[in-house]
C-alpha cells in the first residue's frame, strides 16, 4: 500500500479529527489521530496488517507482539497474514499494561516468545516510548526482536528511538503542534476537546 492509500483508508474510517486537542506530551494541536475509530472495521484492519506482514515477510518472524489494547488486534491480524504467506504458524501475543506506566508479558506469552524471532506492532507512535517499553520486556523474556512497525508515525520516530535494527511505518504524519504557553488555539479561544486526548486533565490542572 502507498502512503496515499493508507491515508485514504484512515480518513474513510474517521480516524482524523479536527478541533483543539491536548496530547500526552502536553502540546496542543488542531488535528487528532483517533486510532480507536479504526478498530471496528475488520477489513480495513486486515488490509493494513497484511501490508505490515508483507514488509517483514523476509525476516523469518516466529511471533508478533503488540501493547494492549488496540495493538493486540494488530498482532492477531499481522500474525495471521504472516502465517498465510510463510505457510507455517506465526504466533500472536500481546503485552499487558502493568499499572505503573509500563508493560508486562504474562498469560504464558513470555514463554511463547522466548528464543523466538519477534516483530513488534503498534497503531501509532509519537515518541516511540510505549513501543520501546514493549521491546524491552520482550527482550527480558528472551525474544530476539527483528523489527518493529506502526501504522502511523506522528513524531519522526527512527530505529534508534525504539532500539531496533529495523523500524517502519505505513504512513508518516507531520501534525502541527504548539506548547501550551504558545498555543494558537488557546489564543483564539477555541474550546479544548475533553473527549479525546488529554484535554480533560489539562483543564483540571489549569483550574
């Protein structure tokens, strides 16, 4: 799939929202990538994951892992398409949140990926922090990480940012962002969206 094809699919699924949003970084933007809007569309998810699988078909992947919640779905579909292409079973696993801002691999999945060639999948990355945490715990479990891939790269994330030899994304987005003390949207009095992103926390702290 080309960048334009991926963007069209995401637009048709209602992934892009406009307004006044606050990111986890504290920066503000008039565009928000609502990745959760994508997951009800199984055929679209399958298409994206097939492309992810195609890009790593030559890496001899044994298992796929993604951070819960959404990327657990990506793991399933990507592993399915790798299995179909390679003619053998490629396992699908996921990492749970540990309640302290990190991830943990449990449910026996740590043993499943030990000694295996593993691909990390994610829906979107801004700094690569969450993906890096999953990579770290997978390595602790004994996995050999062959690469990582995200649908959207929103922060020009590179190989070294997530600590893998090969990182890819299906599309790279350059979203205009402002620090909260220089936010053009705040200056224009545009209300902060409290349903998506971290607007609710921003307003509570501001009060």
